[in-house]
């Protein structure tokens, strides 16, 4: 997404060991303007609200996309652009981030897959064609990160809405953008090929596929260039998805590994066999490095190696989601949403955010400080515990919950429930036991280590609870949107009212992603 560099001290990658400071204590502070009141939830049932909000979210997402979006038409926005938000001041998000655009376009590819021959499918195909053309131009545009000659310019994180480079001070390079763009375009040409089954063997195949992937060096196609960048730069320091910390990051490496694995398959399909071997080899090295992101002492994954932060981070959830395809495939990806490491990390983050943000707690909970029997439930999730960005500037109050992080927590749970349902078993290990006990704390079941199937009460209770608590996270989103269904970047830690950039494109995309996962687990 768009993530701002806020002038925070950048923690440069350092192999030296140091002690990890304790998390900052939760700050309880009454917000200005709404100090004596909290936002009240919409009275619709969740299902009724979702039916309405899905249409609203898609409409508001399209509004930020050129061509055709009502927030961008007639404003000098290049076709194929995704603006992060229509907000042009306080804060100014009137830019295209490579990361945000790729993630948004991936959401549109999902919709194209649902019905490619529909009018919506045709609209999305036209947008994706414009996006591909613009991204090729952007790749070849020299910028503060470098140029296309050595591919260094592909690490540039954001561009002006007309496609020109942004030359101001920023956290650069950022190495996740090329991986995400490659994943989105590989997803698109796969779905386009499936909906046009005669294309591959026709005399029109070259005209369609060569702009995406062409087996040449130096690379001159969008996906090939991105895969070359990722395969030669994944082990170099760069900024995280929040644009604040320099180092090696979980999110960046997760999407890089997936892009190279899928890129290897694509290269093989195009007869680019040496490249296929190279991409697969580099993906294997990334997987080995990713194993180091599990911190045994903390009992959770960390977003950045050797960082002074705790490591708990919404980026862990996002990395797992965007590195794991919906469809079951032969490609093995580390840390899928249902993995022990991701679920236990989500529990740790949710517990911290529940205690950190007053908006997440009822008066009764404030009086009961017991944590040993923490019942996992839907709660507003922010970026990370140490966050100080309040949507406008750094604040001593600290950060707030984010819509995209809260929706992503729901998606983690829905996708886990679907996986367990399809596999017909759940193995509870010692590592993940705290998660499952917290999940089922009110069930009365004795949760212990073991493997359970459809005939076991624990198996069925886990799947139902994953769905119910996923709904709980969406109930939080429902509570904090405004009456028109708009989603900003954040909602206030005390009052619950929206803060930060309005109509954030990634907020809508993450919500639609959670709904897609919800439909899959419900079979609708």
C-alpha cells in the first residue's frame, strides 16, 4: 500500500545483536472533539451490511483508478494509474505507489476471473491493459532510485499521477513493488489465457504475451524485468512496506519468493529454461532466509530482522496473504495463513492491539485486567505496537487501528478455515497450542496437542470459531465506516471516528479480499 515515510529514525540493518526493549505501554487518551463519545455501530446485521458495503467498496475503489474513475478523470492522471487516495493535502496521498497499484490490480484480476465475459470483465481487462502499458513506461523512467539500464530504477516506490518520477526525499529503494507487480500480471495473463483457450496456440499469441514476458536479455518485457530485479536484489537492504525502516523484511521477502516461484513456472512455459532455473534457485535461498524470521524467544514472527522494534506487525499478515495463492497449487510457500507461525503471531498482535487501543475495550474489560485467559476475538488492528503516526503526523498519542489491517486479520481466519475444511484435518502442535486455546477458550473443550478430523468436536469448533471471529473483525470494520460506507486509512484509537487519508484505495481492496475469502469458506 501506500505507506508514508514520516521522518522516523531509520533502523539500518545491522547484524550486531542487541537487547530488545519492552513494548511501549498502551496510552489511554481521550480524543479531541469527540472526547466524551465513541462512534456508534451501524444497526444492520453483518450480512445485510456486507451486501451493501461490497458494492460501495468496489465503486469507491474504481473511483481511484484511471481510466474512468470519478476521482481522477480530468485531473491529469495517466491511464492505468491507481491513486492511493484522492486526498491531496494533510495528508497528500495523490500519488501512485507501485505496491498499492499492484495490490489493487490483483483485486481486479480476482473479479475478472469471476466472469471474464461480463461487462465488468471487459472493463477490468481495459484497465489492466492500460496499467501494463503504464508500468512498462514507469519501468523505463529514470528516477532517484536509478535507471532501467541496470534495473535499479525498479526499486522506486512511488510516482506522480501523470507517470513522472517523484523526486522528493523518501524511503527508497523499496524492493516489494516489482515482486507484487510481477505477481499481479502473471495472475492476469493466466486468467486471460484460461478465458481465451485458443489464444496460446494462435498467431495472435505473440502480440498479446510478449509485452508481459519475452525470453530476452537484457529484459524488455514487464514481468521479465521485474523478475530479473527481484532475483538479483532480494538479499539487499531496502525499506519496509511502511516506508520507515531499512533492512530485510518479512513482507518483501515473502512476496519476492512467491514471485520467483511462479516466475520460474512462467519462464519454463515460454522456453526460458535458464531463467527458470535461476528464479527457482533464488526462491529457495529466500525460503532459507525466511526461516530466520521466527523468533523463538518472542514466540512470534518478526517483520524486520535485527530491528529495535518488537517485530509484531500487520506486515506479517499481509506478507502471508499476498504470498499465498487462493488456488491449491504444487508451489510450496512458507508461512501460509493457516501456518502455526502466522496464527500465533496474529494472536500476539491482536492481544497487544486489544489492550493498546481503548476503542477495542468495553468498560467491563477495563476493570478486568486478566490476560492469561485472553479470548481471541475481532479487534481493531493497527500497523505495529510502536507506531506513532496518527494519520496526519507523528503524535505522542501513538497510532491507530487501520481498516486494511483489520480486514486482513479477517481474511487470515477465513482462509485458514477453508484450508482446514478442504484438508479434513487440523494438527494442533505445541507451538500453536496457545492460539487454539485462546480461540476455543469459551467452548468448554479441553484443547491439547493432536490431530483432529471431522468426527472430532475440536475440529468442528475450530472451523466455526475461525469463521465467527473472522466475522468479528469485519464487525469492527462495520462499526467504524461512515454512513456512506467510506473507509479512510485509520480510525481513532479512542473515539473510533475515521482519521487520515480519505477513501484509501487499499482499505477497500483489503475489505474486498476479506469478503472473497468469506464467500469461499461459506461456499457462496
